[in-house]
C-alpha cells in the first residue's frame, strides 16, 4: 500500500497551491481529483484582483488586459454609478491555463497529481478512492469545494450559507474602448448578490448568482433572462461555454483543522463574504495551511494546528459579514433602486470604491509565525 505524508483532495487553485507549498517543504504529497481534465468543471469566473497579482506568481500571458472601470446598475438599468480607478484593479484569467500552470509548479516541487480519481473517505490514516487502491496518509487536506466531503469525514465545520452562480463565457471581436466590469443589482435575477458582465477585450463573462431558495425559476433560466439584454455584453464571436456552482458566503469556517487534516479554499469558506471573491483568499490561506501542516507533521505539536484558526480570521472582517447580511436583505427592486441611488452621493461613491478597489476584501494571512515555531 502506498504511504504518503499528505493527500490533497481537489486539484483546484487552493489544492494545487497547497500541494506545491507542502512539496517545497520536502513532504511526500499526492493530489487527487475526480475530474479527468483540469479544464472541465471550472466553477470560477477567474477574476483576479490587483492585490493577488501583486503578491502571487500568476503568469501574465494567462491574464487579460487590466480593468479599471466598474459600473453599478440598479434594477431599472438606468443611470449606473460609474467608478474609475487610476490603477488596473481586475484582470480575467484563462483558468484552464492557470490550473495547468499550478499543476506544473506543484509537480516541479515534487507533488504527484492524479486526475480521474474520486475520493470516497478517510478514517484511521487511510484515504480511500473509487476504483483505485487506498493510500495511507498522515494528513488529509480538503480542497474539494464548498460542499466538502473531507470536512464531514474529519468532523470539521461545513459551509451552511451558500450562493449559487452560473455564467456564460464566449469570445468577442476586438473593438475600441477600455474593458469594463458591469454589475447589475437586481433581486429579480440575482437575489442577494448581482449579475455581471466583464469584457476583457478577448472574452466576455456574463453571469448571475444569488441565494438558491429565492431563485424560484432556477439559476440557469435566470441567467438566460439576464444575458438576453445584459448591459455591456458584446456579441459572441465563437462558441459559448457554461460554468456554475455553489459559492460560500458565510465567512471562513471556525473549525478548520484537526490532527487528521484541514480545509482550504471553498471548503474552508475562504471567500470574501461581501464580494464573493475567492481566488485571493484561497491563495493566502493555502500558504498558512501549508506552513501549519508542515510544522505539525515535523513536530507532532497539535498547538500548531490552532494557528490555523478560522475564528480569528472571522473576527477581522465582522463589518463585511454585517454588510453581507444587509445586502442579502435587499429583496425588492424598489429597495435596491434606493440603495444604488445612495451610492451616487460622494460618501456612497467613496464607500463603493473602498469595497471594489480597496485592499481589505480579505484579511492578510501571514504564514511566518507557523514557520518560525518549527525552527
């Protein structure tokens, strides 16, 4: 039977980044994912914020041009609030390419990645898979999405507050004008969140997300309704791809680690509760998770696992959790129309700019204390 230090379940960005960091610590790491191709089953728009690109090595050739303009529309679609930054705030990534790059860097560091392997459980130091031999693992990292099976197997917290989103992606013809991010606040198609169009000059992403219990027509039908006249959507110049999936917005889970393993990415609730952005937090928390895991496996000190503390992270963005609850409560078009009208004031525009262009969407996560504790 194969023996490894760590099994990482899920070959998304969080899982592959964690595997890379663990392999760089000379640990024997195996990554498994039920998908047979990393270009299948993508569940993210792929919008990277400036802060992420400043701090992490996402290859520039996999990124579209910078986006500086954001337009916030009320349900009526009239008189949007137009915000402009003096810096490139967003870039849309070729996510299949990003995943392949993350896989190569993980494998270069020494991790092994096996696709087409479905995880079925973990207990007593044994990880089992459908149609494959079990593996003895000292530790299991759950990077298996918002409805994590690993979380349940390890007795850790699970996500309870979820949005569901769906998106269309298609190529666009080259044209004049700067790329822009169009956000439509309309509870009829996106209750509790928004509809969006982002055109980076190469591809258009058109999507909606909201609380599933309030999306009585179903997210796919609401997406089709929204896409029919979505503001800023250019004509398609090629085949249309569909994506979709759940988005945790309840904040980082409190109990993230135990002696048998820990959670990263969506499985850990590592998503900004207000903006629902998950790429930046998944990378930051994966660095900390890898440092904690490596320290624990070297020393056996369970105190190190307490450094991976979801409760402490939640305390650092109580304001955004409160804003998420307020945003979720805006269920009538008239209330949302009034909220957008308030954003047209000087104070409202400043508040919106802080959320959309600021650096505080997710708190800093510093892995250095965990590394120092091992030395």
